[in-house]
């Protein structure tokens, strides 16, 4: 199988490429198209550089020339599957600058789809990676794929736009599109601005853990390897023009996650710093997994074991995240802007 993976130098994208090579070896070819913004780290996949079945290409999914070149594949023979991870993803950053989210998460998807039209019918799948946040908040029960979208922040609104753009191209042009909506991912290689990697690395350094509001916001946590396995499964078994929720079945309050991190790092509760809540902070996300599970897929990772594994990875790979947190001017400026006055 010949893959085009966009955003492959980021957290989920790099884990997906590693998953594909670990599972299929030389039978897989991968073009990794990544703009290398602050969260894209080419070195995440350094072990594959120079391999005959892997090609890294720095480029922007919103740039038609970059996208056209990426669709050529590793050896010029084209691609069979496109998996679009490329996105601006952090809600907090979307509150600061929404425009870049629209450019990448909506217009970038449009550019990818326009190029996909040129490669039909040879293209077997186009997987648009969306998010459970497009549904908005829910007090009780769980969202199904048929429920209306109600995004409540610029990030989720931009993802909803790309999500529906992909579906529209499937309906209008017959492209083999599948849309996935995953819950909160966690695991190794995650940029340390999100809750789990930020809190783990702060705890290691005895720095405050900035917990929003009362800490009772609920998220469903999905281990990144389970997410990658689900995408691989849907490439093989999914139905075109369908949307699938991918959840971990691990709903936890943020304060519980915080407590577990402190316990596992052996640090005191006094590191918890209550900060002013995020604007428009959704209270609870929850998605129904029945549709995907009816095809035969199940997440295999135990949450406690996955969290333990994740904490251990950050403890054993300090050089990776210290290069970001201690030596990146961009990260320091963001952190001060985000938490300095809270």
C-alpha cells in the first residue's frame, strides 16, 4: 500500500507512520508531507530517513504545488491512501489566532480533495481525521455519528468545516472518503502543550500544574496506538462516505488525570495551581463507539497501563521535551501568554 500521510511529523501522524511500518514493513510506502510548524518535529521519525519506502517532504497542505508533488508518491507511481492528520489542533491557540486554523483545517482540506479528484479512481481511500469536539458539549449520554454538529470554539469549528468539506466531495464527486472523529489522544511524542504531556513534564520539574476552573471537565482518553489501529482498520473495512467515532471508553475528569499524574510521578498535590477557566470551555465530551465496534474493532489498551507507559516515556525521553520547553522561544512565549496572567 502506498500512503500519503499529511502532518506526519506531528504527534498522531508520526505514531501512525511508525505503526504502519511496524505492521507492514517494506510492503508499505509512505510520503510524509508536513509544514513543520511548531508542533511538527521531523526527528520524530529519524529512524526512517533514507529508507527506500519513505520520503519526507516539507510542505503545506494549503499549497497546491506542494500537495501535487506529495500525491506522486515515494517513487512517482502515486498513492493509494491519503490520511490527513495535518491541522492546527490546540483549542487555546485557536482562541488567540483563529485565522490560521481556517487556513489549514478548512482550506487545506479543500486543496487535498481537489488533488484527490485528479487521482480518482485509482485512489482507494481518503481518510479525513476529525475530532469529537465537532459535536460540542454533552451533559448526559454520548454522541452518535448522526447527531448534529455544534462546535463551540474556533478549533472545533474549523475541524467541522474540513470534516463536512470531505463529506461533500464524497457526495459530489464520488471520492472514497471516510471521516473519523476521535476523542482526546495521549501517548508518546505529544507536544507538551496538551494536558497530559504538559502536566507530566511540569511535575517532573516540580513546576505548577495549571488546572482550569474546578477541574471537573470530562474528556474521553484514547491511547494513540489504539487510534492508529482504528484508522488502519477502517482503511481496510470502512465504508466510503461514512463517518466513524473512535473513542477510548475512558471518560475522566481533568482533576482525576491530574491526580494520577502526581501519584505516578511521586509529586505532591501542592503543585496543582487552579487557574481561570478557558473561554467557552466545553464541559463534557462523549462519543458512542457502536458503529465502529459493529465492524469488529475494539481498543486493546488498558487506560491505566497506557497512562503509566506514557509517563514513563516522558521520564525516559527528557532530552526530547526539554528541547521544546527549555530551548524553544516559541514555546516559552506561548506558555507565558497562556498562563502568565491566569
